[in-house]
């Protein structure tokens, strides 16, 4: 390892609505929730990532927690920049303390339905942290690379990447997106569905973190599951009496709550299949559909999409890391994948 390896630190960043993951030298060095806590009076960052998430929905008037990304794109420019800067500092903290590494090149993944203005916001935020070269890569392409699909070959692959803010569905061949749909439905929308269901069904007010826990522990897309999750207890505030209360719910109760969001994901999948050219449709018939992103972990979602499309549906081995791993591969072989990178 030469002296330049200490001075320069190339980074691959999955800047997600729910989590931000950073790869440096082929290793994941940061994996934190995309949230910061700031002091309202001084506008200084108090905490970011997991520490800030612990404060979320529990703060007093002097502290504000911000999720800088919404629907896969930067919603709060200033907060996003502070968060990226803080996370890059975390990524570099393992280096020599006397040398502050410079970010030489950075590859950041972005939703395929992003606008030019939103692209500029991502690029500017990255450049302001000191990166010399900033490249962007579309999430479905990064996800395909992350699950070892050869995106350069003339064979079609269909990726459904369900993140926190968006679901990216794309047919990829010859290092390009042939047809795609980017819908602003993801893990966050599913959390809101659960929140709304608990309010209507039980007059129980719960927070986002509780909704997320319900989704992870008993969330399901179909009743016919191989392993039935145990019932869980949920705490919240009774809307009628205003007193905290605890109720027990089963996975079967949650299924209708998620119906609206899952149906929209299914519709988008069918729309992309309709748009796919016949030769690529034959490839998809042979290969099936690949599910990546945190949403791929929702119980029975693969079964449900398989029933609706009559195609094989594969869940990636590590769906949460597929996009960042692919971004890391693009960074490592930057010359090979120049055609899929946006500068």
C-alpha cells in the first residue's frame, strides 16, 4: 500500500431514504440510518445515524431530528450536506489521525426517476464535502451489479429494488436501462400504512419507529407463509382516552394494511413487463425477476409477485446491501463501467 492510499480515499455511497451505506476499499465502513439531530439555536449537528434515530420523535424544543432524504431524493439540502459530511468523517475515522484523507472519487447511487435538479443537488452535496470527481449510478443498475448480474451482455435482466422511499423497477441489457418505472412507494410508505391502520382499527396512535418494528417483525404480503411469525405487543396512545395502552396484533391483521402499497408495486412491475421488447421478455421469462432492497425482505412478497406475473421471483442473498455492493463494484472497475456512470 503506497502513501497515496492513505491520502486518497475513494468512496461508494448508497445515499438511501432509510439508510446510508458507504464502502471504502471494498469494505463497508459506514452503515447508518439517514437521519441527523441538530441544535435549533446553533444549527450544529448533535448526532447522526443510530444515535439520532434513538432521539427521533423524543426530542424537546431545542433539538430537531431531520431525515434529509424523502422519496429517494434530497429534500433538505443543508441537512443532507451535513449528514454526508458527518458520514464521510466516520468512514475516514479509521485512518491515521494526523492525516485527513481526501475523497478522490465518489460514486453515489440515485433513483432512475430522478430529475436534473435533484441530480444537481446530489452532485453539489458530494462536491462540497471535498470530492474531486463525483459520479452517479442508477439504483437498478447498481443493484444488478451487486447481485453479480453481467449488465454488459446482450441479455435482459429485470430488477425490482424496493428501498425506503422509492421502488425502482428496470429491465437492463447491454449496460443500459431499456424500460423502467420509479414509483415513490417504499418502506416509508408501508410504515405510514401501518400507522394509519392502527389509528383506524384500534384508535391507537403509534410512532414511525413502532410502525417500522411491526413491519419487520410481522409484516407480510400473503397469508400462506412458510414460517408464521408470532403475535407481537404494540404500545401507543389511546386516541379516545389519551392514556398509553398495549394491544396484541397478528401478522394476518397487517396484510390488509399493506395492500394499497403492495398493489402499486405490482402494477408498476406489470407495466414494465408490458413495455419490455419481445426478445428481452423471453430473457426475463427464462431468468425471472430479482428482488433487492429492504422491501424484498417483506414476507411473502416474492410469492405474491410470482403469482401475479407467473414468473420466477428470486430474492437477493443480501438485498439490503445489493445496491451499495454494486456501487462499490462500479467504483472499483470505473473504466469498465464508465458507460453507466453519470458524471
